């Protein structure tokens, strides 16, 4: 290391130490003046009532703020209101401690980025970080200082609607996405940064049968190797807070689980921020059946839960518990200190109105720069699943029929969890397409059908963003007439926004019957068809994969989706998204994921189903996915060659063998064939995202590090077992796409 670099690190270390000391003495001084009640007040997070993300409740936020008993708030909207609340806390309460304002800023704000699952498909960590930075800039302009993001829960079961909010099924990659988002949100805690909250700790994504809030039961070995790594990796980016999850871990609700929060998160992993519960989860612990509210309060604070979100439980019981001795004042002090530290880091003591700058409301929301970034990210998130005869990109000529219930909806563009959207400002796909082709082509439109055929199914659920209902039969006829006039048909089908996200588990992940009927009828016309699949989760598309020439998965692409779809469909940009969740062939296969353990009776990839005596297979379906993890096509082809191992260096050549520039995601997987415990058939350990011009070759290099070869034992300690490893490189996780190199380390 150069002398100057060493000096810089040393100086930064001392500067950080000095800042910590300053913070410590400020908080020591403040806490010496606080009553027990005021300290407990800091642990109280209540809803503002302007947005609903859980059970609605009356909360006297202004009164409590004036009494110094409102530590934090969520679901309050409007900078003016936030300023008023802050003024109340600062001017009316005895010690003037500012309130921490939180909100679910999950994938953008007024400028809405694609849902996190879609963003993850970009494999572009810089762009993901930039998206989080933009979200923070917009949210902080509106008074928000703290976001409940990133969600780094591993999700293997697409029935679970919250698949939409995470980065898919891979622990390593999800950790990287989490880190990128934290860096983007928090920056260096400047005026345009907000605090991140890593959620939901832990195992929330493993809800049995994909039913939201359902129980979880898992071995420690699986936890440490498959589910916990992303939370741990997130810590490397220094998140200010963690959120505990609703579910039980080893039979104890996460919020009350001292092993999870104190032993693992704090003692083993050295997390030094604060832990907030999920929405009223102390009360849910009562429903889980582990005690009454007071007992759960005692267990929660002792377990290391610092802040109570919306259960009104800490404020109701902690003082009494301290008097009675079931909770020590030290426990309350520790939690209070952690919350005050967060406020200090955010600069709220220096300036409580830091995030209430009225000027920023005019300059920082939905700007041209933000929209361009969201459009670019959306285009990068789409995954081209099939493109027979290079149907895509389409030429801007002739007549294009745009058909489907999702082609002209503005309301549904943001997808699930968008608490800051302003939908009236967005462009629908139909509008974007008309605009994109200008005078060069004619765009005809027909809705074609409803999302569901049956009124009750569509409206029985509380969708806030319904799509206009039509008579399915008449709509189908109109669609066929429209298709008949066209040279090519683009179908916009799939889920509407609230069909994925929280509390949106589903048991059928195919296109609803009425949409299938429409699609089949259009395919039967013989016109070339492009299917745009809108979804917050993997869709079962076996028939589509066999019968529709081109399929582009566009997820929920955010406010700029319309333009982004046109960028790809008309070829101004080449697709570059790669799946981060396996796409099953049939629902009966789920959970289906690439990094599974071997069975003792494995069958080779490519076996198409059917009777195989005493083997681990289905009679009626293959074990293989329809589209594997890491998969995605583009408008060119790549050739992989010369994969070599030299010491611990892997090198290979990747050549663009087509006729246009495009992005490839080169992936490296490792398998440990013999270890003390059974290890997955392969695990992603590294990747490179490269852009190649036609004819260009890139030499891609990877270094095999020791940490790529380790796993965790049931105590969560890293284990390294020298020996033989299989190193696999290629363009997706299927065996057919990978070249294997043998690596031995002693
Ligand atoms: C969700 C969290 C969210 C919280 C606050 C809960 O229902 O599980 O992800 O951050 O509400 O809105």
C-alpha cells in the first residue's frame, strides 16, 4: 500500500473516531436529562395515517410528539405536515428531540423504478445503487429520513407475493443488491440521503407454501448457508437499522428471538444500529401464542428489539416492567441510545428541518435526470425469454396492434409498494408506443379482455388500481378485428400491480384463463405475436413458450415503463436482463431453484418427465425449469471459449458473434463435490457484466478466493475444506450453458 493511502486511511479512522466520541458525549449528555418515560418514547414508532401499510389505527401523533413520546413515525405524507410535526416535537416537548420520519420507499418515489425483483434482473449494481440514490433524493425532499428497504429475503416460492420486493433466489447476489441499495440510500448521510433498514430479519421469504405470514421451520445449516447470507452481507454497507420479521424462527417470533437479534446479528455479526419491529409484530407475537402483550414486550426488548412499530406496546408496558424489574433500565437505555444515534447520524439534532426544504420540492422530484435513469433501469430489467426468428426488434413500419388489459393502464405502472407515485404524470405503454413510432407506423389498440374473467375474482380482492372492466366476449371480437388489420401483434398481459407484493400470495401463477383465451385466439390468427408479460413474480408460461414466437418479461417497470418497453421492442436498446428467479414449467414444481442440494437419486437435466424407476423425478413433468436462473437472451449471440484455470485464476473468452452491440452477464458457479455436509449442485460466486460490439472478444478473468470455497456450519462459523471443486463458467445456471473446470486446493 502506498504511504499516502495508508496515511489517508489512518486519518479517516481518527476522524471517524473523533465523530463517534462527539456523538457519544452528545448522547450521554442528552440521556442524562431524559426521564424513563421520555426514553421509552424514543422507542415508539406510530403511523401517521396518510398511507396504509398495515392495520389502520388512531394515533395521537401531535400530542405524543409534544410530550416527547413519539420517537418515530411512518405513513405521514407531505413535507408541510412533517415540518409541523417536527416543530411540535422540537418546540413543545421538554427536550426538543426531533422525530425520525420513515416510509416504505421501496423502488423510487415520484419517479418510480422497476420493482426490486426486476431491478435485480439488470445485474447492474451501479445502476441499482444510483436508483436508490435517486429514491433518497426524492424522498428526503419530501421530509422522509428513513426507508424500510432493502428487503433481502431469499424467496424460492413464487406463490409468495413478496418475491417482487427482493432480489430473487440467490444468497450471494441478493447480498450484493442489498449493499448497493444501502450505499445509494445512505451515501455519507448528507441532506439527500436517508437511513436504510434491512428487512425482514429473518427468513420471512421462507413462508411455508408461499402463503404470506405463514410459519417457517428450517435447519440452522440451511439458515446460515442459504437464507442468512444476504442479511450478513448487507452489514458490510453499514445499514443504520434492521427490521425483524413477522414469522417464527425456531418457534420464537423473530421480534422476540434473542438468539437471532442479540447472538447472531449483534454479537456474531457486530451490527451496531437499531432494530425495529415489523408492523405491530409485538402484538402478532401474542397471536403466535408466546405470551400476553406485556410478556412479549419483556421478551422483545431483552431479545434486542429497540423500536416498536405500531403495536403501542412498549409505550404501554415498559415503564411498569422497569418498575417491577422484569426489564432493566439498562435495556431501555441501550435501545434509546441506538435510536438517538440514528437521529444523530442523520443530522437531525444539528437541524431537525434538514429534510423539510421547500425549495427541493420544486427542483428534486420527477426530474428529467431521474426519469432517464428509471427508463434506463427499466429497459435493463426486462428479460427476453424467447425470440424465434428474431421477431424482435420490430421495425417502426406498417401496422402494429397493441392488445391486452395492461397496454393502456397508468394506475398499474408503478407496481406494488410505491407510496410516493403520482400516476397521472406517467405515460401508458399505448401512449409511449404511438409516440415512439410517430408517423412511421400505425398503432391500433384493443383491451382484449379483463385481467380475470370473473368479476368476483378481480374485484373480490381489494385492488386499488383496477383496470376498466369490459365485456370479455365483445372485447375478444374487437381484439381479433384489430389483429386482423395488423402486421404484428404486441400483447400486454399478466398481473396487475396489487397481484404481487405484500399479502398477495397466489396459488395459480399462469395467465388467467380469459387472458389465455385471448392470447390463443390471437396466436391462431397466424400473425406474429410478441408477448409482454407484466408480473411481480415468475409466471408459468409453458404453453406460451411453445406457441408464442417472442416473449419479453417486463415485470412492473415503474413510471417510465412505456418508453422503456419501446426502447427494447423497437431495438434502440438491446435487452440485457437475466433472470434472478427460476421460471418453473409447472406450479407443481415449486419451490424450484438452481442452487439446491443433490438427492441420492438425481436425474440428469433434460429428462423430460415420465416413469424412471425409483428416481427423484415427476411422472408428469421434467425437473428442469422452463427458464433457468441467470437466463436471458438479447439481439445478438455470444460464444464462450478457451475457459482455463491457471492457479486460482479463471480466464475465458467471450465473443459477440452477432451483428449488434449488446450486454452479456458472464457467470461463475462453484460446486464442492465432497464435503463434510452435502453442498448445493452449484452456487453463484461471481459475475461480470460486459458490453461487446459485434465481432468483439473480451477476455474475462475471475480469481477463485478462499471465501468462495467456504460454507457455514450450524453455528454460523465459516468452514473451509480443501480438496477438489468444480468451477463452472457460462451464461446461465443450467448445466448445458456451463463449462466445468476442475480445481484443487490443498
Ligand atoms: C411490511 C414491511 C413494511 C411495514 C411498514 C409491513 O406490513 O411487512 O415490509 O416496511 O409494513 O409499512
